[in-house]
């Protein structure tokens, strides 16, 4: 019997299905790169052993050394514009030849242009930018800025949240999988339950507002709290709070002088059908953390955007001080990402795709009793697989069988919380490709359910 006890962020490294997949891959991939990978890299959860060896990526596809193509509905959230997009590659090539690196004591026009363009997409209150080489670093900068601004080191975060893999990021994260065996972490972190009513933003009900009210209880009970950090929309298993929840959170933060930090590292830049997810909820954060899709899958790029009034407070403190802070190559690609999303009207396209996906997945829910909740915005969707809709008992085995069955047929996606199929394709995907992916999913669901029932 497989152990699914600690599943949260991804699939199981060591299970009978993973072993079977690995054996088949070793036979199919003659160069045995998977074995060499396992022999040289430090093993860790969520990535070892690797599933396959890639040699190329183009559009929505990943291509392995045997020529097999996968439709990438995972992409670690860097693939908003797919792979090898001409505008991004062209911008990177031009920048490499012009200026590839900028030491911190200097600036460069590309970084300035990108920061200005990024601010131009934000609400008017958010005017100050600081770049970093990765999302965890962006979260770290946000934590430090919040402490500096408020003079308080305590924070409130959510259980189940993921904010990165650094020690400070896992300190405010809510998944035990990342904290296990780490010993003492950053002090002063209080956690509250996430809103557990998986509601679409158009639902005017306020059943998850009591989860927001609990934030105020903790603030008043604990004292000394300076910030609340949360994912605007929980990315991995696609949990979407109501508008009422976020309105109440903003109200509480304003009332108590608490900074609201929103982590949009995996979901910004069009994933939800808006440039930024907080736009769906009619709120403005004090600090927003960005990353992943920011660098277009070409350059690691992240950052924070915050309010003008906080600028004067940080003059004597190094919040980031990263070697690649004003990376001209990352800025060139980031600028190309913004311009491409805007010039190709991708936000409107994603909003249209959302309507189609909702219709298709609702039909699937009626067709299969093993499908529980379906949640989504834009091109970010979560499909819960359950043994019973009433009890919502997770169907771990079915989820794993479906994942490997889809991989075998050329569709790659993430499994979160052990039973949620997360579908997040590139924003450039066309309708025929979406249809092809849905057909694969339906075919594998049929096969997997039939196998388990017989």
C-alpha cells in the first residue's frame, strides 16, 4: 500500500507507479540520462527521480531525447507564453549582445524601462519596484520591508500556503513537507486556516468571511503583528476565496495598520485572465510578490512592487542586495512578456478560454462521480478526484493513475494535495490543442476508473 500521508505539493517520488514509469523510461531512453541524473544530483522530494529527459521545448510542447512530445500543462508556472516565443528569444539575443550584466552600483536603461512598464500595469498606489533572482528572494524582501515599515516582526500566514523554499519562506509557508527536519525557523509567525469554501469570484455568498474574521482575532489576541501574507489564489490546488473574503482582509489590515502582502509569484501575468489576480477582488495590496512567468521561462526573474510611501524608509537598509538585481537580460525578457500579453490581447483570449474550460469541466463533473470540486480562473484549473462526493474522501490512487496515464499519452500536469489535477497550460494555447488535451484526460479517466473497478 502506497503512503500518501505527506502529500501536499506534488506527486510521489517512490511508488509502484513511479517505479514502473521509470523502468519503462530507462528502456525507451537509450542514453540512460535518468540514471546519470539520479547518480549525480542530491536527491530531494518533488524532483528525484526525474520523469524524463528533455532536449527541446517549443510552443506548448516539451520534447524528450526519443522525440516524444508532452503538452505542458504544468511548466512550473514560467510558461505563460510557452517555449521559444520569438519576441522573448529576440529580446534576449539583442540584450546579450548589448549588455549581459550590470553590477549593482550601476543602472541600465532596460531595467528602468521594465520597472516603469511594470508599474504602469499596477494600481496607481503601487509605484516602487525591487528586482530579485527568484521568487523566494522576493518573499524575503517583502518580509524585511514589512518589518522595517511597521517596526514589528510578527506575521500571520495561512496553513497550506507555499511561498518558496528558503528558510524564511518556509517559515511563513504552511506545508509541513518543507519544514520537516529543519529545526527552529523564523520566529513570530502565526498561522490561520485558509478559506475552505472553494468559491468562484462571481458567487456573492460570504461563507468564507469568518475565515477572514479570524485574522482580526489573532491580531488582537497576539499583538505585535505587522503583516499578513497570503497567495491571492492558492495556485497548486486552485483555491479561490470570495470577493467578500478579500474585502474583509483588506479592511482588517487597514484598521490595525497591518501590511497586506500578496504572493502572486506563480499566477501573475495573465494566468487568471487578469494581469494580476488581485484585480479580480477589487483590492490593492501593500506589497505584491512576483516571479516565475516574469522571466518568460528564459531568465530567472522576480521582484516586489510596493507603495511610494515606503520608499523613504528603506534608504539605509539592503532589502535585496542581489548580484543580479537589475539584470538587463531578465528585464529585456520581462518587458517582452508584458508587451506580448498586451499586444496580442492575451487577457481577452484567456477569459474566452476560461468560459470554454468551465463548460467542458462541468460536463466532466456530471459524467464522472469520481470528480468532486472543479475550481478555476482563466487558464488555472483544479479537478478534485474523490471516492465519495459527500465525504470528499481523496482518491489518491486514481489521481496518480490518471497522471501517469496522461503522461504516457503526452499530457503533463501537476497533482497537488494528492488528489487535485492542476491544469495550467501556456496562455498561447489554441482551442484545438485544448480539445486534444481534454480528450486525453477523458480517455485516461475512462481507462483508470475501469481498471480500478474491475
